[in-house]
């Protein structure tokens, strides 16, 4: 399979940057995708490879862009049932069950969401990278709820940009031990790798981690527990779990960042990605998708609501 080639001759006099110009003339390619092609040596100007994204264009410059084909992942499709909430030619919106890992990793070389999705939509093969075809964002293994998978490279980069620019609105439901200090709040605490337990994350000093922001709202209060909605403004690993524990309200069943023994009969942590709002490729108005609580979490709530 050969590269796709795009040829242009710059004729304007406004001194636009190379990456901005190519974003304008290459329909369907995001600016971040264009910048990646430039930095990786797939763009020539006047027959010379350029890697400077901010190169100022001059009239008469000839530009050649080579877009390499995506590489097949080599992953085997597995016939695993999926709860598909929405699907079109560009993407799938899936309600992921707890216990399913999103993509292959050490110790998880089969049975993942990606393996299941490849059986459902073979065109995912190779999208976005070899080991994570179609994956735009993640959910922890024991977190259930909404996750998106892109079905082509154009959509993959579009969705990546939506997340990077913080245009995606996500809502999570969490049942926590105790009660937050205020009915609504905002937690700003940097997150980085735990210096002692390297497989875990931790709240760290600003110079040791990355900015992390979570807003929350109390939904329902019980004797010893509280149901909250969490609205992550950033997308750090284990962010909601860490931030709720940081304010003294660890998620029920979270034996890593909360109590070592769950305060309620639950074999997973009570965290569910209930709602996601995003503008899809080619559309102007955002769409909202919702995944209701799975049975095992709904049962816990019903027990708590009993008089």
C-alpha cells in the first residue's frame, strides 16, 4: 500500500505558517495531524524535507505531503458481545462493562474491548496505532460506561482534537464513603506516578506531575455514603478516584486508593461513565450519549434507599 500524496503551490502573500496553510487546504486533517506529518519528515517544501511546523510560507513555494497508510495491528478479532449505544461510518459509542480492559497491555493480550470491537467492525484495524486501533480515550478496567472508538483515521484525529481542546463533556457517577465537605466543589491537585508503587498514580507536587482538575456535585446523601456526579476537566489516569479520595471521600470498592475492604458488598469500584457530550465529525451541534447504571451498581443504590 503506497502513501497518499498531496501537492500544492503557495501563491498567497500573507506569510501564513506551513502547518496552518496545510490545515486549510487538506480537508479532513486536523492541525495536530498535519504537525505530526511535518515533524516526522513527510512534508517537503521546494523538494527539501522540512520539520519546522512554523515555517513561514512564501509565494511560489511547492509543497508535497505524503500521508503514510495506517499499519495493521496484527490483533485477532474476538467474538465478544458489545453494548453499542450508537454507530455510524465514523465511530462507535460503547457501554463498556466493568472487568473489561480497553486495549492490549502487559497481562492483557486477549479479551479486551479492542479485540471485541475488531470483530464487530473490522475496519478498525490499524486505526490510530498498531496496539490500540480506534482508541481515543480510556476507562479503567473496573470502571463501566461510555467509551468512543474511531472507525477511520480521519475520525480518530478529529476526536483526539476534541479531547485535547477540552470540548468533550464527561459525567461520571460515583458512590463514595462519607460525604464531601461541600455540596459542589472543584478539586485541583496534580497527578503523577506514585514514587513508591510505580503501577499506581498519586497526588504529587506540581513539578512532579501534571495538572488535574475535577468538579463534582452531590446527588444523594445516605447515612454513611454519598452519590456524586464527577466532571473531569482533564484526563489523567485514575483522576476521579484520586481526587475524591483526596477530599476524604474514596470511591466505594476502590481498594487501591480507598479502603482496603469495601464498605458495601461490591466486587468492583462504584464508578460509571454515565454521560458524554461531543461534536461528531461533520456536525455542528454536539450530541449527548448516556449509559444507565449497570445492574450491580443499581442494586447497591436500591439497598441504600430502603427505609
